[in-house]
C-alpha cells in the first residue's frame, strides 16, 4: 500500500498534535495547498469558516474522486461541494466515539474552572448539570467522585431513571424553583431555563459549554449581571495533545 498523503488547513492547536500522530503512523501531511490531485484527504479548519476564494470549484474539481474531506465541525459549504463533486465528507465531532473520548478533557476543564472561580471545595458543593447526554454523564460521574451533591436537569423518564441508578439526582425544569445551586453547568445547545429561573440563579456560577446557540443569551446574562462564563472548545484548551490524538486516530480509522 502506498503512503497516504493529505493537506491540513490549520486553525486549531489540536491540529499540531493530530499532524504529529499521523506522521508517526506513516501518513504524509503538508500545510501547502499544492499537488491537490495527489492528495488522499484534506483536513479543513476545525471551526473557522472556509476560505471560499482559495477553496473554490476549481479546487474541488481537481481532487481525486476518492479524496476524503474532514472538518471538526459541520460546514455547509463543504457539504455542498462534496455533494456536487461526489466526495466523501466526514465531520469529526459528529462521531459518537470522538464525543465520548472528548468528554474526559471537557469534564476536567469544567472542574478546573469550578475550582478557579469559586471559594468553596467541590466536596459538598451543590451542582446542577443541564443535560444528561455524553458530556453531562461524564461530568456528573467525576463530580460525584469528588463528593459533590450533583443534580441533573432531565427531560425524559429514561434519563431520570438513568441518573437515579448512578446516584445523581434528576430534576425536571418545572421543579427548579425551590432549589439552590452553587454551580450550574449547561451542556445543551438550547435555552432550557426561563428568564425567571435565570434571575433566581444569577448569583450561582453558571458555566455554559454548549455550542451555538448555547444555553443562555450572552447579552441578557451581561445585562442582569449574572456570574456567567461561556467556555467553548475545552479539549483544545486543557488537553490539546490528547484531543488532537483523538481526532488523528479517527482519521486513521477512516483512511487505513
């Protein structure tokens, strides 16, 4: 089998470790946008928008038919070009295994922020996690191991029972009004809490890690003086090497 070759369009520190991992595994990479007809894959920016002038129709026309296109987050422009030129398009962060592995550094980053931005110990701290998906479950487990009093906002009986079996207190939105929390962590890219509830909890440390449209209106949080932090791309800040290698391993799986 001939050596695989690909171009990496860097916009994220994770890509440096991704590149190192690929090269150690015998895959040739370059940042130079040339000899595109010889490339087996192109890794586009993780989150930045695509430069449509540089990566125009002529660029995609010249790629081999079996070239695989990667990006960290889904890009409508890439979707359209791959459909037009019959190219395979793979969104790394939409892979379930990537999400599961990324939950580890995400949880560690959230815990680091809680420690830095509160005056209490996590031990016996009252913490609400909005959402009990991949990130919410991993974070809840790690906070419980640190002896925090962990609750999770759920919207289904399935998640309610799942939380209970793991020693996490499930709460439905309509039952929040009588509760108090030291910290609230949002993992859901949707506005779950009402403005009345937000005002009640504005003195709690509120950490929002959800992607766009996020869990809170940033301008509104500023307006009411809420103790609010929007923290995105945690794996790329707190565990860059680990996060980059997760992406690289997934690319290897798809290419080899």
